[in-house]
């Protein structure tokens, strides 16, 4: 792998993980919110 490609891959992977984290937090907050409502 070329150095530039490797850097690109690391950035995109980090971006993916960050997005997953946000989705997970959103899901957890929604679940807790629904539990409080019911």
C-alpha cells in the first residue's frame, strides 16, 4: 500500500467509527427516552 492510500484508509476508518459511535449513542438515548415515557 502506498503511504497516501494508507493515510486515506485510516481517515475513512476513523470517520466510519465516529459515525457508528453517533448512531450508537443516538440509539441508546432513544431507547432510554422511550423507557422513561412508558
